[in-house]
C-alpha cells in the first residue's frame, strides 16, 4: 500500500459497549498496529457506545497537513450502523464528504465485506477442530441478525454460501441470535457427529461469552460481566463439548484475528481504486 503518511489520517469506527471493555479491544489493537506501520499522519478510533464518541471524532484531525480522512467501519456487515448511524453521527453526505476546513472524508466499506473473511473463517474453524473429519462436520457461522436492517444477516449468509461451494464440510449453516434460522435450533438443523461454531462478530463480548454459549446449550445463563477474564476465556478452551454422541467446537469471534489490521488497510486502498460512490440505502 502507498504510504499516506504526509497527508492522510485514518478513523476506525467500532460499536463499543458501555458495560463490556472487551468490545473495543480489537479495534484499539488494530489501530495500534496500523499506527506502528506509519501509513498515516494519524490513526484514531471512535465508538457508538463508548468514548471517544463518533461525534467527537469530527474534531480529531486538526493538523493542517491532513487533507483526507479515511473512515473504516470495523463492523461485520453493511447494516443499520454502517448505513444510518455512522453517516449521521459523522455528518457524512456520501462516500466522499468535503468539509468546511478543506479536508475530504472518505467513507470505506466495513471490514466484513472483504473477501479475505472467508479464509479467516476457515482458518479459525480448522484451528479449533483440527481432528474433526470434514465429511462428518457441520460448520456454523453464528451471527447476530436484526429486524432493524435486512442487510445485517447478509454477510453471514454470503460467507456460508461461499464456503458451501468449496465443499470442505458436510454442511455449512448461517444461524442467528435474533432472526431465523436461530442458533437455538442448531441441534435440529444439523445431523453430523461434529459441529464447529465460529461467531461472526468483531469482538468477544457478552454475545460470544454468554449469549451464544447459552443458546448452544454449552453454558448456563450467567453474567459474563461478573467473571474474570480467564473465566470468560475458558468458554473457548473447553473444546470439544460433548452433547450426547456429538462433539461441538466453539471458537472465539472472528474479529479477534490479527489479520483484520491488514483488511482495514485494504479497505482504504480499495476506496482509492475507484469503489467510492453513494452510500447504500437501508
């Protein structure tokens, strides 16, 4: 990637959480790694649910040397946050917004849109279940889903379809927390001896520590907030879980892969290759 150190800044936007500090950890880690590479004059993070806020981010880059600011949503899919919340809070008029201070803000695609996500999902699945024969294994991509935006479930569906075509597993399913097909129905929807579940989330938070494990039947309802970090991580280290005569393998969120720092940089490069245009409509 071309070195943009002299004129450009990068803003990585995450969801964040008011109750779970782990939610912002991957975004902050990616920013630190990209900052270390000196591609940009400045690299900053902003969040919807914690500080620094998205509205504050409009005033981050006051260095007169900064001519353009690339905004990369650290989100899995196009949806309510990328199409409505982020543009509204950052006052973006489209993919390209010219500010009164002379800066040009360039709104890139979310990281989950990158084609490398497929290989990352396969890599994570293989890492947690290296001994599980593909012919007797179902891969489940577990996502959130929401009725706020029909595109929210699209990324998991797209990845499941791509992996299904590779014919590496007996079956590949995309299941959701809040819309059909539901994660809670995984037993009915699968019939293989082995099941591998990879949460299609940016960070390990309450959904991956608590909600999804409860839905899968591998944990009891309890507040992950009251657990130590070691206790929370234990949910990912007990593989495989034995449920009847079946083995279930549960991975941590795909967004914790270090390669996402490279994907963020790729989204910037892709923007400059001519993919910019109007914002997608919700």
